[in-house]
C-alpha cells in the first residue's frame, strides 16, 4: 500500500502561477481528478446542453438525497408560508436543478473563454458601484449565497478591477486547490471569510471586498434577526467591518434567466446609514438586502444549507440533529445488548410481579402521562432527595401536572406511598431511540428535571431536538467518570451538549462537569439532599434492647463489621444489620455461619432475646425507623469499594455515624459532615474497632456528634427553596405559574 503523504496546502497563487499537479498524484485524489476532468469537459458543451445536464443531475439529486430534500422543504416552508403544496413541490425540484447547475457553472467560470461567456449575461447598476468607489475608502460588496455565486463572480470580474471575494475552505484538498487556483486567475485574490484583519487591510487599499454573511455560524458573534420572516443567527461582522473601515455597503445580486437566456447581474444603491450602531438592526438591514433577490428567484437560493440551524433560547430545532459518531456507536451498542436488557427487564418484572415495569421500560402502553414537568429520580435515595422540591412545586404551582419517572419497582412503591395520586408515575424507558421517541411524544413536557447522574444520550438528544429544557438537579460526577475511556468521555461531552443546565451539589462536582462542558451550562447550587423531609418521631423503631445499626451494608461488609464487633469487650449492645439489598439474606447468613452467633431475622419474625447477638432487619421501608432508634450508625457501602451510601438521613435523625474510606459517590456529603463534627471516617478494621469502642463508651460524644450533624442539616434547610427559585428562572411553565 502506498503511504498517504501529508495533505498539501493550497497555494494562494497569482494568475501566472502554475498549478502544482505533482502534489496531488496520490491515489486518494484519483476520484476527484476524474470528477474535475468530467467538469472540464462539460465546460466545452453548448449552454443549452449544460442546462439539460443540470436538470438531469437535479432530478437525480432530488430522488437520491432525501435528507437534503427535507432541508430544502423545511427552509422553503418557513420562508414562503404562502406556497401551496404544488408550488412548494415545484420550487423544491427547481432548487435541486439550480443547485446542480451551480456545479456546471463552476466549470464554465473556471475554464470557459471570455468570448464565449460574454453573450450569456448582462450587468445592471454599475453606476452604484462607481459612486461607492468615489468615496475612496474601498467597497464592501454584499452578496448572498445564490446558486449563481461562482459564475457571477466571473462575470463581475470582467467589469470591476480590484475585486476580492471572501471564501470558506473546501473539505477536499484537491478541489480546494483547483478552486483557489482558478479563482485567483479570474479575480484579484481571495480572503478567508473570517479573517477580519485581511478584509480591513484590503478595504484600506481601496479594494472591493465581496462578502456573503448569510450562513449560520452559531451563536458566537451573531444576533437573531429576521430572514424571510424567521429569526436567524446573523453575523455582526459585517457591521463591525463597515464601522472599522468606513467602507460603503453595496448590495450585489445575480440570477439565472428562464430557458437559455443566460444571467442578469444587478448592483444596488449604497445602503445608507449603515452601520446604525444597533447589532440587530444592522443584521436586519443585511438580511433585507439579500431577501430582495431571494423573493425574486425563490428557487435560486442555496436552500440546501441549514440557514435556521441555530435557534433562540432552546427553541425546537427545525432540522434533524446530525448524530455524532460516538452517539451512533452508543446506539449500536445498545442494540447489541437488546437481548440481555430484555431478559433482565422480564426477570425484574416477574420478580416484582409488576407488569407495568415490563411494558413501560420498553416505552409501550397508552396511559395518559401528559405532563408539564417530568422529574426523573432513578432510585429511592434520589427520590427522597427530590421529595422536598416536589412538595414545593406542588405548593407553589398547584395546577402543574407532574410526572415522576424511576428505574426500579422499589422506588416507584416509595413514590406512590409518599405522593399518592397527586402526580403521575412511569418507568423511564430503556434509552433506545425508538422507545424514547414514542414515550416523549406522549409526555411532551416543557422541562425535564434529572436527579444527579442520569446521563442518557438518546433522551437528551430528543430534548435538544424538540426544545425541551433538560436540567440536571444536584449534579454529581465522579473523578473516575471524567477520567474514563475516550469513548465514554466523548459520549458524556455530546450528552452535555444537549443539556440545558447543570445545577451541581458541590465545587468538586462543578469542576468535574466543567472538564466536559462549558461554564455557561454549569452552576453551583449546593446539595439538595440536605433538604430531605425530616423523619417524624413516631417512625422510630424501638427494640427490646439498645442497639447499634449497621445500615445499607453490601457484599463482604457484614463479615468485616461483625468481626470488628466481636473484638469489643462484653457486654455489647445488640448489633442490627440492615442490608442494602434484602434478597442477600442467605448470603449474609452463610458468611456469618462460622462464628456460631445467635442471629434473629426480622422477616421471619424471630424474637430478640438476651442471648441474641445480631438482628438482621431484612424488611423493606424500615431503614429510617431503625436509624431513628439506634445509639449510633455504621453506614455501609464505604467499608469496601462500593462507592458509599447516603449518610444524610443519619445526620438528619441527629445520630453519630461511622463510615469507611470508599465514599466516592458521596464524597461531598462525607467531607461536609466530617467538617461539621458529625461523623467519623475509618480506613481499616483496627480504626473501625476503635471508633465503635469510643462511641459506645462515651455517650456524651455520640450525642454531641449527633447534635452537630443535625445542626449542619438545619443550616441548609432552605436548599430546596433555592433550587426552586433557580428553576423558576429556567422553566417557562414555572415562570407562568
């Protein structure tokens, strides 16, 4: 295989410079050479034959390019709402013909003789250009992206000296080199479209700079001004150039005449009082000047480009979003995982006897789920954190329709118990495009609120496409995630591009999000979990003996905690173990069997006696009560590398808490509670034994730690109100309320 050489840089040559053919002999350029050769041959044909070729190629493009056809149709519907279906269809076909003709006209402009081309056009309004030149400051010639752009430059160059157009580089390096070489032969040089210094330098040299600003370059250096009656992102660069140079602005128009009559070139009078100093007004004047020709010849404007791509303030997108490669790979991966996902969903539905889980996770069903606000809380912990905010939304906006979505049956049971029929419920579908699209078309929310770390690319892309403001609440992102593989980081970056706002819980999380997204989207708000509902006193679970609670324990942690517990001097209080996953009961009992302990199990209604060493609370929904009744709490999830568990419920109950070193998912909460003096963090078994011993022997210390923890929570009691204030600025439906 012949190694690919580095791509050559196109030469900005003068008219006498030879074309550097030797730089473009690699096989990768051969298809382009064939295309350019065919274009050169068409330039030798009679004009009627070229016109016929344009019609043929236009028909092929119309038939074989449905995506481009949709763009043209969208643009024409917006620009000419008065067109009926027949007129619209005819104009779309004519536009494809006109665009195809632009290709052949490039060949005519580059290789056609001046003698032959002279009979194909006429120029009107040259006196306006002469009048502008008489001011002695150079001239800014305002053009639009008409399909006759290339050949009209050739015609104009025959009558105007010192004409220098701006241009944007082509992607194909050989085509770029040929284009630059031929434009330099027929014009007085080229200027990069965004090189303001070069533009100003040429204007100061009294050159005529041909400038076409009517493309969408995004929000940067643009304002929204009406173009054909539709707000369009319009560059402010034109006004800045005119102001800096003092050059008059002269509109330039070109059109292809019916049949084989050729072309008309028109130069309009100087646009007076430009610039005005108002960016929007200046942009409007520019667009109005270009519109004049667009309305004369609707089919001869370059409607194939996304003129209205950028929308104001998160409005629905007018064109289908171009999918990034990483997101395409993500969707393909989800498709390949369809079978295991389906089997897991079926197994979960059967285990929980929840038919809704099976139906709704696939985006099926026909229940009424239309809502103004959708709030997604994947798990029980995230729902509990969001509950104060939900209560505030209901209180301040009683007419608001709220939909709560979740990922697990247990979180749905908790949500239904807490909120009853005051809101709607639904499982969030698996992030397949078809399931998300069907589901979101039924919900149609104005705002989607996502708790913490649920980043689903297809869901976020749908929101971006349809103008739904998706806002991450209590944003949490670990360092491990930001330092993951390049593929994962690409997906995260693209997903955050489709995110309207991220309200983070801590400075550390803010920095992690900033590593993947721009500062405009990220705002530090604080941890909303500090605002969770306070437990009522009657929820306390009192056993026949005082007890210490090991809460939300996970694999291998029960064994570590029990071994540490047995190293304490007797008599010891009762140790209650409340595992994170209650279905692990048999595994826990097997791991503790070698110790020959007296163990009672709550789900089996086994009594607690004076001889009971350990009581396993393997029941659902009672953890808060056990926390309230405990002497102090050992919080699981952090003694082994599981990422930690939420320690704020313990602090809210006014209890001292001990946790391990692996608190990656709750790093901010752990740091805050340690600083407040409400917790102890241990690194190993010896530290754990010492911490338990200290709190057992010193009642005043554990009560003091509990008081510090509760005071810290109460100091942040208004965090939900702060989140609501911010959401009322971001969500239109809340502004109206």
